[in-house]
């Protein structure tokens, strides 16, 4: 009888531990999905820094590797083409910018050789700390080069929950991105954190 009771107690203990593990997993998974829904609902927030630079903020998506493959298959293939296994990746961030230039430049006369023929042309150039434009006007054509330099800065931080204005815990993980070039406008950003669970090759 004691042996039977001991076995029943062992089975019950194992079942209880298994149930606890499953409950903890489901609670964490539910919290992850809740944060993902919140991030997708809020999308990207665009704003200007105090110095007038373009900036954007987005809440982090927490995806498992299989979910990331389904959502961003082309990006996943590109990452793997670099010799990086997705199961070893911690996170993936992507931002897009557009640079708009506008200025007045001075034209000056010059001479160029085109197909061994001397042609009169007009040269223009302009630059600032971040961009340079240079070109030639000859005949009915314009030949020009535009060169821009920019640096995208990124910080990832936790956004706390608040109760009676008292911060506690973590409501979301948020990425802030801003540009150094005042001519640059941020048009898209995303940040995906790859879950450590169920990683695959």
C-alpha cells in the first residue's frame, strides 16, 4: 500500500510540475502575443528631435524564427546568404530614409571634349556638410552627381507600465531611430526580436 501511495505521489508531483511548466509557458506566450498585437496596432511614430532631425519610433515585434521566415522571407534569405544562421540571430532591424535636396547653384562656363569634339558647357556645384551636387549642362543634356552622407542612430529601450504615475515592469520594448542629416526623412522602421524558443536552422 505504501509503495502504491508513493508511486501515486510521484506521478502527481511530476504531473503538477509539468502543469506548472505549461502554465508558465502559456502565460509568457500570451504576453508575447499581446505585445506583438500592441506593436502592430500602433505602427511607426514619426517626429522631429529638438534639433530638427527626422526621427521615428516603433515597438518591437517578438517573433520566433519560423514566424520571421513567414513574415520576412526575402530578408531571411538575405541574412542567410551572408552566412548567418537565423537561429543564432538575436534581432533584426530595418530603417528606410529618403533624402531631398534643394538649393541654388551658380553656373559657370567651361569646355568639355565629347567624341573628340570641343563643346562649350556650363558647370554647377553645391555642397553642405552632408551633401554635394555637381554637374554639367551641355547641348540638351545634363550630367550630374549627387553624394549624400548620413548616419542612422538607434536605441532600444523598455517602456514601463504605470500605476498612479508610478513606473513598474515592462509594457513594451521600443526602438528609437534618428538621422544625422537634416535633409533626410525617415519613411520606415521596424525592429524584430527573435525568440530564443523554437529556433531552427
